[in-house]
C-alpha cells in the first residue's frame, strides 16, 4: 500500500476527513473571475534560444504557449474584482479573503494585505501556501468559515512562477507560468456547495520539487509524474466516496494543469471521458495555485457547467501535497 493510500485510509476511518456539510448553513458559488498577463510566450520563442522544439514540448507536456508578467498582487486583484462584480458583492461585504500562492510579492506583509489595499476591504485576510494544491486547500478552509457563521468568502489562487524559474533551463522554463483565478462563495439556507474533500501530503516526495529562497524551481520530472498520477487518482476517489458519488455523477473534472499526460492518465483511471475534462494547459502552462480556478472559470464562462452539476477538482503540488473536492455548481 502506498504512502498516499495509507494516509487516506487512516483519515477516512475517522470523522475528521468526513465532514457532514449540508446540515445547517448551506453555501453557494456566486461569482468567479480570472486574470492572465498580456505577454504570450510560445514554444517557437523557446526554439530560438533553447535546445528544444515545439514538437518536443507539446508531446511531453501538452503546452503550446504560456503567459508571463505582472505581479501576484496585480493578477490576483483583477481576478478578485471580476468575481466580486459577478457576485454583486462590494469590499465592505466581504468577511474573509484567502489568497493561495507560493509566490508572494514580498516577505511581509502578506500579498493578501496588498490586495486589500487595492480592493478596499478590511475583513480578515491571509496567504496560504500548499503549492499547486493550494487553491483547493483555501476553498476548504474558506468554506469551513462559512459554516462557522461568515457570509461572504473570497478565495483567490494566484502565482507568478516566471519569477522563480531559470529561463535557460529547458526542463522547467517551458512548463511554468503566471495567472490568477478567484471564486466567491456565500452562505445560504440551502444545501452546501462543498460535497466532499480530501487533503494530505506525502513527505517522501519532498525532494522531488522545491525552490529555495532567492533561487529557482528544481524538479525531478519523471518521479513527479509517477507520484502525481497516483496521488490525483487516490485523492479524487476519496473525495468522491465522501460525496457518495461515482465518476459517472461528475459533469466536469477540473484537474491541476501541470502536464497533459498526467491529466490523461488520471482521467482514464477515474473513468472520466475527455469531453468532461476542463483543460487550459495548452494556453496557460502550469500556473500552480491558479491552474484549477483558471480552468474552472473558462468552463463556466463557456457554459459547460449548469446549476446543480457536480464538479470534481483534484490536484497535487510540491511536498507532495494533494487536494481534491467535489462541489455542486450554481449561483
């Protein structure tokens, strides 16, 4: 039994991993928004300065282009503002703002404080770092605060990974990029939008993906691939089990946008067909905390999700953290 399987089994047996949402205060997703930098970096751009080709990058990652530029504060602020406008919520109505990021603009204060200065809110706010799994972590934490009595919680996922990659390193420069996505969730008297979730970490993979302060991302790609597929499948199945659902009940699967081969392998093992996948990787690259909300927002904007649909979000990150949740869609 793998480390991930042991940890999931240990936590599923107890009550801490099986929250009984839907009793008492309900919740709903009422707004969403995304933001990408203007600069588009194509595979052809890398062909001109690195020992690589568009074919090599596309075959191994599924990425054709990515966006670089902006700050974590500026991108997160833009995504947050769009979500608030859609939800009809002003800054003074927010009760909590959580920013999921591994690339804060400075050590202190937290980047969420800088966003507060831009948007004008004065509610509680903090940064959360669980690498590429962070957005789902932030959603689960924010949702628990709705259950505790808050009314409006804003969840933002944003990373500017172009600042921490060696742009001469073919193994990482072609993968990582910048972007932001946000969801606004609100307490209601109906059912809960969060149907089940699973969070965890496998510390045996700590050495596979890391970045020291003032340094660049270092990654052992083959081992990350192997562990990422397993973690995504097992965590997603755990979230489905808690939700009392199967993959056939899922209208849309939104995986972490790290690598198309990882996504395809996980979807196949979960028995989710390609027409129920949300993919933006080919145009955005790996944006860490922003990748899931970026894919989710695009699917919502395209009308691929209807009210009452079950949406599965699953991902993994450095650590190796993993996170999955099933949400019921609908304003």
